[in-house]
């Protein structure tokens, strides 16, 4: 999940109009992004994506999107309950729609998106629900059939059974986007989200043959950036598991890591995160690495 998190968020944010239309099953007039920190005493919760969506029929909906891999420190249903209650307080008297995308084979396999807490008398004290999309269960053709090119950025997380037939169709659909820059951005995220190396190489060859995306040096930079992001995500994952830092401190670590572009330094920080005794020890080395690089 760590390596897919950033591309997924960029993909949704860049093409949010199409994603909102798909998820809400309604024509969209406009979409507004919001701060993704949901505050409630004593601690804030960081959401993946929050938007207010104005539908074509005039209604305004709060759209909340989360991406979740195979592991979660707090079970996703309880995380959703926490987020939904905070969203209800923040956006009072507004319709609220929440979606969880499960990424990676087996992720969220038992989550139906419908949950309740009962009471001793046999009644229901609390019930909540959200839409669940298991990307790993979806067939790539399902995304093609939606006829929205921007959603095709997700195909690398779906089941691709006939890439030799599917990928040329995908590339042709991407070429229908009106702006060449948007075509490039979509293909870049699509490449980062493809985990099957054979399919990835096939798509790269198609892109090069079509002169669609990036020259060879650019492709190399994309891959290198993907590796750096993976290293940073691995460091943060270890820190989260070992020390459970407060949100503000974790965000500080995340920002500092963005400035480190040396893979060797990132490897050293990963080893430190694994071996250090205290979070202060890790923080000291991270501060030092930022001053040096």
C-alpha cells in the first residue's frame, strides 16, 4: 500500500470530477477539495481525501475517500466510524458519502461496508455504512466500460487477464483527453500503479511507440521517483509501527523525508527506524540528514 498511496491520491485529486461522477453515480457540476485533517479533541484524524461535490441537480455532497491496504493499526470499520462522526460534525446538515478503496490482494476481504453495534436488549445502538470498492477484485474491463479515461489510472490495481488486447484500447482512450498534459499525467500515475512487471513493460512500449508520454530519460526519472517514494513510505511505516507518533510529528517527518533524494541516506534512516530505542534518536538523525543534504 505504501508505494501506491501517493499515486492514488494524486490520481483522484487530478481527475476528481470523473471519480465523483463514478462514485456518486450522478452528474457533477463542480468539486471543491478540503483540508484532510478532521479535528476532535484530543487528537486530529488525517483523512485521505475530502471534497464537497456540487451535483448537476443542485445538491451539494460531502465525498470522503480512503485508500487501505492489507494492514491497518485500527480496523477500517472503526476508522470509518471515527471519520464519519467527525465529518458529520464539521459538515452539519449536509449529505455525506464515504468510499473505501481496498488495494492489494485480500485487502478488506470481509468488509461489506455495513456495520452496527448492538445493545444488551437485542436492539441496535449504532449503525454506519460506507461504499467498499475492492480494486483487486475488479476486472480491468469494468473500468474500460465506464468510458471515463481518467479512471483507467487504476487498472494496475485490478485484474488484467488479456493485456495484449486491453492495453492498446486503454492508450487510445487516454488519447481522447483534450489536453496533452493531462494525458501525460494520467499515464505517469498509471505506470506507477502497475505492479505486474510484464504488463508494465508492455505499456511502456506502447507509450513509446505512440510518442505519447515521456522520452527515455523522463521514464527513468519516473521510476527513480517511485523508488524514493517507496523508501520514504517504508521508513514512515516502521516509525508508525514502533512509536505511534502524534500526527503533527509524523507530518514533520514526512515533510523532512521529501527533501532527501539520496537512496543511501534513506536506507540508513530505515535501519535507524528499525534499530533505534527512542523516537528522539530517529528524529535527531533525520534532522542531521536534512542539514547535510
